[in-house]
């Protein structure tokens, strides 16, 4: 029985939330216009609105965790004999594997980007 991803990635998500809070604090300190001027200033584009990067990563982790839990339940049901759908079980397991690899690759790339930014400051 595997542990849910959210337990393994909680510290990672917390770090992203702290980083997001730091960015929001810095943005609050520096007054900025609500729109971005393009070219000679005759056109303006509204700043994008929506969930922050940390919120999007948290949603991804929650979705991946749910896929993992669903796949584990499907596998247990098939092993117990209460589920007779081998193809559906294999599909659920593959979806869980693909989503876990996606989260793992995103994490690796974020860590690499963080390290690169830290090297640029030194």
C-alpha cells in the first residue's frame, strides 16, 4: 500500500506557498499599474488574473493524489475479486504512473531552476 503523494510532497508545496507569499508581499510593496503599456503607450493590456503558481501546483498535487488513490483502490478491488475489469484497472494504474512521473519531472525542473537562480545571485 503506497502513501498518498500529498504526504510526500507537503513540504514541497509549503515551500512553494512561502515563495508565492514572498512574491505577493514584494508586489504589494512596489506600486504597479493595473495595466501594462505596449509600444508607445497607446495600447494597454490588463494584468492576468487567476490562481497563483503555488495554487496551481497545489491543485496538481491534489489531482495526482486522487488519481493515485483511485488506482490503488482499483488494484485492491481487482485483487479481492470484487472488480472484474482488468483493462480498467491497468488503465487506472497507468494514469497514476504517468501523473506521478509528471509531478516528479515538474519538481525536478523547479529545483533545477531554483538552483540556477541561486547561482546567478552569487
